[in-house]
């Protein structure tokens, strides 16, 4: 189940993506410095950077899934 918090985070990620790679790198550096986990971040970046663009696109893993919308019937 997708929560409002999930949707908000996804929208923030989409916005950062549109701003370009430098702003994303700044975010990662800030988190890495604050949490003393830059090596962990760099290891994961290397793993994700090895992904194949065509495969990611074919699996539709290059976008967030649509959030489910539920219709609630009112009592009348």
C-alpha cells in the first residue's frame, strides 16, 4: 500500500531528478557526511550505476508506479 508519505517522497525525488545530477550528489554527500556512511553510499552507487538502461526501461523500473486510487461509496 502506498502512503501519502511515500507519494510525497517520490515527488521530491522526481523534482530533484529534474534539477540534475549535481543537486543529487550534494544530497548524497550531505547524508554521507552527517551519518559517516560515504563508503556505503559509494558502494551502492557503483552497484546501481552498473544497471543497464534498456533493461530498466523495459521493466518500467525507470518510473514510479501509479498510486492506487480508491473510490469510497457514501451511505445515502
